[in-house]
């Protein structure tokens, strides 16, 4: 069996190799996440026909001599595609094919599997149907049936989860940062509303006061620091990070509506001390890379070097990079001011948590929205120009020069922007 992986870790195809024969077994289907699989079971290459006899009951392809003008008909076989339907925890509950069946004078879905789970991931006996070998199940993870039998072991990114015990086999790689947790606990034992996430990321915790009905959302950011600048020391990079994260806390904490408030907190995860008790950066984890990188210059997407900051992916609170420029734009021998750096950091952080510029057509925060060119990028719907000017997601790139921020004091966020962030960040386990 051979897996080919995408650069982001997504499986692109699954192969079987038997003697001299190569079979394309399965192709996952993706949208923004996995949608299902195509069960191909297709023989790709064979040296001799004898080698394929009895293997997966697949036919041996016949070679037909073709001229340049010969065309082959395209044949599509229904029933190879298996789409998955998941619940609120990401559990694959039902898979169904693209082949419809005719029942009682109407078309009906052709269900290929259905599963009900116990809280920690074991499949309920007598409440499952599997007509195909569908590899994904509990919380969307891949099952390993060779150790404890079918649907009892689930393979997460870093550890294997024993669904019978509700525990991981190995120690949590982040155990040192969470001393109050068991090193083998699964999802902090929150299996009704929590999903296991492994890595350094932004996560949220929601608490509702039963008397007042008010909701308090706390977003905690586990952040790493990488110093790629030749102009600042690791100690200065840590100080800049503290300044940026302090601005993040100040900017994005506040009310969403009359009964909902959000608060920010942060932890810098890769800071240590040397033998002289001086702070230093250590143990940068590339696999769990949600981090700030300080550089002398930030390359624009067109290759130029005139940006103050840049985020790799808008709306990814799990794995992301925030590049921040430290070199002054006016004098290459000097550094940018602390106020400039921390505003840039908070601005790029907003992008990473799902926010866009006020003039961006994809901006969903309609309480800080500039319309398109047809209205001259002017704010409408009762939004004042001051709201745009002072907003953290505004920048010097605003196409309306009158609405560009002045200085580095434009650090405000709006209720809808804060709501977008809470919807982007996953809930803490």
C-alpha cells in the first residue's frame, strides 16, 4: 500500500502493490475539507498477466492497437463515489454513493455505510452498516483495524487513540505546557462538545452564566516566535511579540452584543532561558507552526519588498505564519517604531483569524464596510468615516485616500469583526 500526500498533508491517492502489479485503489474527494472517496480498484500496470490472477477480482486490461485517428469512448461507472455525511463533531455517520436506486416510484440514496459511536469513538454494536471498507470515521480520522479489531483504534496526526479506553497510547507532545492535564487524556474528557486538536493554535472556551444568560468567550492563542532578522536579537523578538500580543488582547477583546463578550489571552510557547538566566528562543516546532516571524523585509506577493507585514493564510487559526517587517522604510539602518510593529502584528493577526480590509469585496463585517468602486469606496449604512479610519483592518493601501489611517493609532475592532473571529477559532478541548 502506498500513499501520496499533498503538501498540506492531505492524501491524494491510495495504491496497492502486489508483485509486479500496481493498482489505483482509492482517490479522496476534497472541497474545503474531505467530501468522500472514489473507490477506483483499477489496475494501472502489470508485467505479466499471470501476476494479476485472483488479485482483488480485477480484470486484465486488453491492449488494442490504435491509429492516430482512433478515439476511445469515455465510460463512467456509477457507484464508485462515496460521499460522507458528518455530525457536529466531525464523525462520519453515513456514506452514500452517486448511484441512486429506484424505490416506491422514486429515487432514493444508495447508502454504503452508517455508524453510531459511543462517546470516545467505539462503534455501537448492532447500530452500524458497512457494505464497503470506508477508512474514515470517528471525528473524521482514519481507523486502524489491524490492532484491536474494526473501529477500535483511530489514527490522529501525532498519536493513536484507543476508543475502548478513551485514552491515547503515547504521551501528549505538549504535556509540558499543560501540567494540569493527564498526558494520555483524550479531548480533556470533553467528548460531547469537544473535538481533539493536536498542535499549537488559537482555541476558544465558552462559558454561559445560567442566571444572567450572558456568554463569556475566552480565546487563548498559543504562539511561537521565529527570528529571521539580522537587525534584532532573540530577546528583542520576544519583546516585540509581547507588544504585539498585548495589542491583540486590547484590540479584539470586547462586546459582540448585549449578552456576549470575548476576551483574548496568549502564551508564547518556545521561550526558554540560557545558563545565565537570559531569555532565548528555543524548540521551534515546525509541525505545529502557528507563529510570528520577524524579518528585515517582507516580500509582497508580486516579489517586491514594500510590505509592513503579511499572513500566509486568511482565516487559519491552526497553522499559520505572520511575517512582520522590522527595518524602517525611511532609513535602512534603523528599526521601525514599536507602535508601528505592534499595530502591523495585530492587523496581520486579524487576517489570520478571518478578518479582511474594509474595502475588500469579501469583507463580511458590514459594520466596517466600504462599498465597491461604483460608490467610490465610501462607507454606507450609517457607518462613519471615523469608524473606517480608526479600524485595525484599515491600512495605507486603502483605495480611498481620505479613509487611510493616520499614524499607528488605528487599532479598534467592531462587534461583527469580533464575532467573525469567534466563529473562525475552534473551541478548546
